[in-house]
C-alpha cells in the first residue's frame, strides 16, 4: 500500500492498494517508525515523510474514479444527507445522457479503430498484390529472355549444320570430278577413248561434267 497524503486536521489518508485507490482512516494504516509499527496519526506525518493534502471531491473523483461504475453516484456523495429524492430523477436523466454520450464516443472510437484496421489490411493486400505482380513480371521477362536465348542457339546450330552439310556436298562433288578427270586422262593416254563410249554402271567416263 502507498500513502499519497493525509488530511492535516484528522487522520484520514489517501492511499493506493492493489485494485484501487481511496481514503482510509489512519487507525487502519500502520507504518514503520523507529523500528516500531505505529498507526498513522498527525504527529507521525512529518517523521514518516507523509505530505498533508486537501480533499476536493470533484477533482479527486474525476482523477481517480471516472472509469468506475459508482462514478455516476458522485453527486449523491457530494451532497451528503441533504440530498432530496425530487432531484434524483433529473440527476439520473442527466447521467443517462452523459452515459449515452460516452457510449457513443466509445463506439465511434471503436468504429474508427476498426476502419483504420480495415484500411491497413486493404493497404497490406494491395502491397502484396503489387509485390506478386512485380515478381510475376520479373519471371515473365526471365522466361522471355530464356526463350530468346534458346531460339538464337537453335538458329546458330542450324546454320552451323547447314554449313557443314554444304561443305561436305561440295567436297564430295569436287572429289567425283577429280576422279572422272583422272580416269579420262588415263584412257586418253592409253588410246582407249571411245567416241561413243559404252557406258556401264558407275562409269565416270560416261558422266557429264
């Protein structure tokens, strides 16, 4: 328990304890003084370092009890035994009006928080969608680059094969011509060249250049 202060003219103290705060008679509050436990009385205020305070009903209740259920009954306690029942209806009506205002304000704050939460979720959803679109665009560009690279490789490979095939055919034709020329030279040299040669299969002498 913590003692916040006591009245100067009587042993009543403002204390905090687990779960609340309020005023307690000094005869129920003990403190350690010179190795002894004593009840809080005005004579011990100064030695114990307890400040003297003034009790102001409205300010104290507004500061400490505004959120409590019994706060609506503060006018009863403020007016004391002179409270008359005729004023009870009007006071209740005014208190109900204030309660409605407080509920409306609380509901409005809750609605605003919910709206903020929904806006935040929508923003997060948009950011995730934009990130996914960017990732898909990068993957699509990468795929297109890969396809273009593969097309270039196939085109280059086909061109190389065509060159090799053309080179082989040219070499083959050149070799056949050289072989025919050699055979003709040999036939002329031997005097065996015929004006109209009798051709047989695969006879180079009968092939036209």
